[in-house]
C-alpha cells in the first residue's frame, strides 16, 4: 500500500513525499499551479516560455552552472507545462538530493530571465516544429473546436506573435503572481525522509525571503462549454489527420473510472474496438486511438485517426458505429473485463517508477484531487458496470455534442466525411 506524508510550511508551500527505502534514488518535482488556461490572450504562451527560462540562470547559478551540476550528479532534469500546471522535476541518486533541491528551489523562485532573446528563438523554433507535426497540431485544433475562445481552447505552447513580443517586465510580473509559495507543491518519492526534506525546504524558503504567505491561486471555472464547432487547417500532407470529440468530465467526477474503461475499450489498446475495426481488420489507418483529458472543472474526450483521403469518410463512419454500439450496451464477450485488467495492469506497472509515484503525488495535490490508494483505484475500476460505460458513451459522445478538427490537403473532403457522421455540424460550419 502506498503511504505518504504531507506538510505545509509557513509560506504556504506544501510538501508531499513517499519513502521507498528499497531504491537508491529520489524523484523530486516542483509543481506550480500555473498553466496555459491562466493566461490572457495577450500572454498566450507565457507560462510555457517561463518554464524554458527557469533553466537559463538564477541569482546564484548561471545556465551553464545548472547544466553542469545536474550532469555531474547524473541527474535527469526536465520540465513540462500543461493547461493547468507547470512542473520542474528531476531524478537523482539519494545522496545528491540536497544539492538538487537547492538548485531547483533557486530555479523556481529566483530566475533572472537571462538570455531572453536567445530562448525566445528556441521557443519560436519549437512552435514552428509543432506546426510541422500535423498529428499533434490537430489536437490543439480539437481543443479550439470544443472550447472556442476560452483559454482551454488555446495551445499550451503559445503563439509566435506573443512570444516574439513579450518583454521581461511582463514575464517577471506573471512569475511573481503565479510562482508564489502557496501555489507550489513539492513532491518526492524514493529513498528520503520526509522531515529532512521539509527542513531543507523551509531553510530554502527563508533564504528566498519571498512575499507573504498566501494560499493556492483559485481560477474561475468553465461554466458552460460553447456550442460544438469545426476547425480545419489546410496543409500539403499525404494523410488527413482528424479528431472528433466533445467536452469530457472533471478529474474529481465519480464517473472518471467509467470514463477510463470507456477510453480503454474504444481505442486505448491493440485489442480496442477502433484499433481492431479500422487498422487490423481493414488496414485503413496506421494510427487510430481515443484520448481523454480531465481538468479541474471539465474535460475532453474523443478519437483521432490519420488516414488517406479515400479512407477518411469510412473511418469516421466506422468509429461512429462503434461508439453507437457501446452507447446501446452492445458489448462483446470479454471486452469490458479485458479493458479493466488493462487499466489495472498499467497502473501497477507504473508504480514501479519513482518518477511516476512522485507525479501521482504532486499532480493530485496541485489539482486538489483525492489521492486514492492503488487498491482503492483497482476496486473502483472493478466496480464499473456495463450500464455505466454505455450511459457515459451516450452522454459524452452523443452526435449532437461532437466537434470536429482536421488537417489535410483539402477542406471539402474533410467536410464531406464529417457530414456523413454529423450533418448538422458540417452544415452549420459552412453557413
């Protein structure tokens, strides 16, 4: 059973750890409650840009110092930005934890935003690279189709227009607002002692002498998603890259276990329906899968397929038929049980990684989500009924709720394919 310890400093920073004495490493992460959904349109991409700049030097360490220190520790230092949080994380040998903690604390709380223009060019290259990757870019179009002008509809990476022009003052102001101690969770898993980590973090906090303690930052919820819509971007590609999807459920929703089973059953594995029907039986696509994201107040669910023009309409029709079958409760022999075992197996295997254990702790605390034991999660998955999966498929993936996004050489072919499964959407978008 996973056991963890939780503390809170006077600054408001929270610390959560799990001791695993059988390993010789520690995975450590600083989780900040700042994501792309917290940005205004004029600052789209600032959260991700700051994540880059945390590595470019602090009041105590230069960018080269940071690189050389972690290379010298044999550590794996990285960071990531999502729509609702940013994380800076490392995995090091246990005897290097104190030094890693000292440097990372400085990176998070005391960046100097050095080499601003050089890193600006790096991020612009990253945006350009992303634009050249249609099977990834289409997911941002999907978010735009579902959430419209809401910040959840904007790409995490930001826009070239904002990144090209944003200045140090705006970056510093945003950092001071979002990277306050009360909006930060430190999570660790491995061969460490909780009280030692708390004491070291407390000393680091006092050294930083930051603003007065405040609690986690609260963001306004999404009251109601906009109407379904359609997005298309023309590119000279060999395939069409298409997503159909709809608003999903929040990460605290009790139906999240049924949603996970639905995702696994429809397109989450090699034996899933879409993979078997579209790829294995008919050879119409190389990549076909479902996806699901859960946020604090809403979510996103849908499927992706990459296929040649002549197969596109048939792929969408097959996917629509499979969703309808599941919504009607027409399950195949053994598929629900197989989907459940697949989920439980993946969770258990992931727990062999200290990094995954750390991420589970940090993500749960920064998102204010109940931290369930692995046994409890397995029991919740086992308790999912066929009726619950069918009902969720019918509610979330009902035709009238679906939005569509596509990238390919011709918009008319895309609209014709969408029209065959969702005529009202294609007609409304053309109006």
